[in-house]
C-alpha cells in the first residue's frame, strides 16, 4: 500500500499496524513500528524504497509483536538500528518474554507464534536518536510499561495509547498491562491533542484533533465502565480470582477463540484488579488454597 502524505516530512504507511515515516536529511528516514511479521516488514521496506528513501533507524513505540515483527528483515536489509524505551528494550531483544509473562512460566509452543513472539533484534535507547534527529518523545505508559508516542512536524504518533471509537464499541476495553497508567496517559493525550495538526493511532485512520479527542474520551469511558463491572461483580460477596476473570469476560460478550486471546484478556482484567486493590477498594486473599477477591468494607 502506498504511503499517505501528512506533511512534507511525515508519511504514514497504512496497515493492520500503521507505520510512521519521518523524513530527515540526505533522503533518509526514520520509521515508526514495522508490523506483525516478516511480510509486513518487507512491504514497509519496499514502500520506503519506492519513495527513494533510505531507512536510517527504526523506532518501536512498544514491544508488542504486531509492532516489532518486521524489525529483523528491515535490519538485515538496511543495517538500521532499532530504538525503544529502556522499559520495553528487553522484550524487543528477547521477545519470548511476552508469552512468558502472559503464561506465567516458560511458554508452550502454542503461544510461541508471531502473534506474541517476534524475532529479537538489538535495541538502543530512543533518547539517543531523539537528540540526533530532533523529534519529540511523549511518555505513554500503560499499554506496556514503557510505551512512547512520537511527535515530528506537528504530527503525533500515539501507538496504542487509544483505539478508534469503532474498535472500542466493537471489542470493548482493549488490553493494558497497567490500566491506571494507561488512564493517566489518555488524560495527558486529551490535554495535549489540540496542539497537533494530525494524530496517528497505531490502528485505524489518521485523525484530526477533534476526532482523536472523541476517541480518547470513548477509551476513558470504556475503562471506567469495566472498572465498575468488576466492582459490581463483587457486590454479592467474595469470588475466586479465576471465576471473577471469567465472569467479566462473559459479561463483555467476548468470544476468545484461542488460548493466547484468553491470556491477553485475563491479563487485562488482572490489571483492573491490581488497580482496585492498590486503591484499597478490593482485596486479594487466599482461601482453601485458591486466590479470592472481595470488596473492602469501609
């Protein structure tokens, strides 16, 4: 798919995961995220080549496989360096860490697919490239611990900090590793959105500030709603941890379809439970050798 021009120095290559293109000097560019697999990386490489640009560096906004899967083939073809936050660096270099922490132990082969585990590459600190090239980095933790957004020439790439309204309404609340941090990032984006000419989420269409603000508010509302769902599930008394997770997933009407989808959604619900526990609203205890969740009486 051809690149979409946003400004004289900024393009986006639309896809399942959008790839940003920042044009710098000497017909070189920095790209943002590389898609889910080698095929995605090959398409990005060929699109950049057709633009008569050379890939100087790759920015990974975060470590999820659908953002780093094309890294290896592009690095092999261009010798470009890969940059990311210090928090996400280990997962990009050793992607087995992703299915490992979702599973809770060394993962079985069924989880070691391109959906969760890409090919690892060496990673450098994004701050090195920021100083060299001159873009701005926005800290957007929550979806992962070190996710970042990138601002260049009045265009802001927001990674998975928010999802388009139609995705939220169709699938409910998306995955966040730390939902409390994700909510803080959404509020920061809401305050800053009007200062950019265009905003590019990793999934979905390029948005003007007004459209982006509507989507951000939709994401915030979805997080608030799911928080209340969990509290309401516990209103009738204590519940086993795994039963609570299952009830929330059923309440959301999710047809998970695979073990990896179950683990992702389970992790998302556990993030809400951790958030509510840290706020002192619920408590996680052990009863009859199983973890149990209950509300805290005030």
